C-alpha cells in the first residue's frame, strides 16, 4: 500500500489499503483511516511533481 501511495498510484493504494485493512487487527484501523483520507486528499488535489511522499498537514 505504501509503495503504491508513494508512486501516486491512488487506485492501487486504495485497493491495497482495503486488503490490508481486512487482514489487520482493529488496533490499526486508525492508521488505515488516516491513509484513506490522505489518498482521497491527494487524488482530489495531487501533490507537486517533486513530492517526496511526505504528507504536509494543513490543520491540527
């Protein structure tokens, strides 16, 4: 999932996230929710060409 995320392949990242979420313990639910939100945000407003995979939070 993270590899696809860093390559900006949002559909593949989303698909991998769903598979990971199904196999993961409930403890990781928040982690996957966070990445799902980031994928949605990046898909709606793509990062710049020189993006290094780091997510910059704009709100607290």
